[in-house]
């Protein structure tokens, strides 16, 4: 067996095949033989590159865009960003994800899940290898096909990517079933929507968001008592009894977006916007993380606080990817010549000895904190890792 050929397969071809296998299954392939172990350890290591900030602009008049920011583009990134250094745009041409009215649902292992609101189609694509899977919307009421009713995740043990649709009634918050679209399942009918009946009395408050972490999707129940955990592996529901909340979850329509579920460094998080209309006092946003594995150990721990004062009060914390490393992401808007412009900013968190959590005191945007300015009404942020992961049925 030569060093460049194994069992008739050129080493370069074998390497390209390995790159298309997710990290967990790829590591298990090391057990096949010594040669496979050597190639995987040397040419396709399991550790992936550091996640980067991906900003998706899905409501631009001219179409949608996805822009990736390297660490060099962030404040203190080591290189001063000049002429777009550390900033690049993903090539979405030909995928339909570059059309107007596209909303991004999520991203895992380089795969990007989007919703075309015009037709309700869900698409999963990898811009690096220009592959895509397109799916018709599930058979639910058209008014329940908004992007806020979807979440996208990956289950490491099964190696499957799944889109979960949570079509709860907007008035009563009742939920009869969820719909699951599975990629990579193999077999007939694998890439079709599967209806999974919810337990009796189930509900969901979409205003608090949907989030998928570690192969489990989470949402807030209609009475905000427990959080529901939906396992992507066996597609089962389980109530996640949470400890006392750091703030009362408002149920009335006048207090939407008071709280929002998110992911913070691989854990379930909660963004809390404290109501404060006094212009002389800072506007405060807190980010809490649910720590502890067992019910007895679980506790909400404040991870960091964002304080904005003066002109900076118009800045809002970005969602759903709120923090990247030691930076908190914010957005601010202004109207010029009748056009709404949004700015994406990154502010460095600073630890203080007297406080148990980091604090970001947000000032006016500057060339140092400003990542980019865009003529669009909304920006959604994500943690993105570019891979050559295939999009399979």
C-alpha cells in the first residue's frame, strides 16, 4: 500500500471524503485501521475552526445577504480592520437564499437553514460546497409558517440534522403537534415532514423564542411554568423544571420581547431587557445562563450585563447570537434620506472585581466597535463554522 493510494483510493480523494463526514462519526472511523487513524489525525482533525459571527440580512429590498466576520474584524482582534479586512460575504447565488423575504432559522456545522416567506419553503444549504435541500412547508395553517415557529439543530449521536416546526395557536398558545424534517436519515421518506403529537395540554409562547442546543430544542410553555425540552434524537417531549426566574415573564402583549431564550457558550440562556424609560438612567440588558445538570443543581446565573446610556440607549442586543467570545453584539438604527440603516456593533466585555459577572458599558458607536452598516430593517446574528459538510436527503 503506497502512501498516496489506499485500496485503490487516492489519498486526496480519501481526504475529501473525510471532510464531508461530521466530526463525531469521523472520530469513530479512526477505529477501522491504523491507516485510517493516521489520515484522520493528520489531515482531518476532529477539532474545527473557531466559530465566526454570521450576520444575516433577510429583508433587504434587493435580496438577502449573509456576511461573516472573522475575529480580526472584532475590537482587539489583533489586526486593525481596513478595507473590509476580516469581513466576507457568503455566496448564496443560485440557492434562492439570496432572494428578498428570506429569513434565516439557524446554522450548525456549516449548514444554513432558511425560510422563504413568500412560498413557505424551508431550505438547508452549504454555501461552501454549493449544495442545498429544499422542502415544501408542512401542512399547517399558513399563518403559522413564520420563521419564528422554526428551529434547526443537529443530533450528534444519530448524525442527523432536523428542522422543527412549532405551530402553536397565537391566541391561546395551545400546541397540538410539532413537525420534524430530517436530513441524513436514509431510507424512503426520510426527507419529509413528520408529525409528532404533543402531550395533552401542551403550549408554547413564541415571543420568548425557540432555541436548539446539543440536539435538544427548547421553548417556553403557555403558562411559563416549565421549559419544554424536545429531544431531536428520539423526538420526545420532556418538561424542564427551571428554578425561580431572574425576572417575571410578562404574558400580556404590551411587554413582548421582555425575555428571549438564546444560547450562551453552549448552554441555555435567557436575555432579559429591563424596562427603564428614564433617559438619564442606563438601559440595562442582562444575560442569564442555566447552570447545573440535575434539577436540584439547576440555577440561573447572570453571565453578563449590558448598560447603554445617552445616544447608545438606542442600541439593542443582537439575537439570537448575543455574545461572541469576550464581545457582546448590538444593533442600532438610524434613518437617512428616508432609508433605514442598521449598524452591527461589537463591544468588549470587561470583568469587574466588585461584580460576579462581566459588564459591557455600551457607548456611542465608533469605527472601533462598528462591524458594518446596512440598509435593512433587521439583522439576525449566528455563530458560524465553515465546513464542507454535505447536504444529504
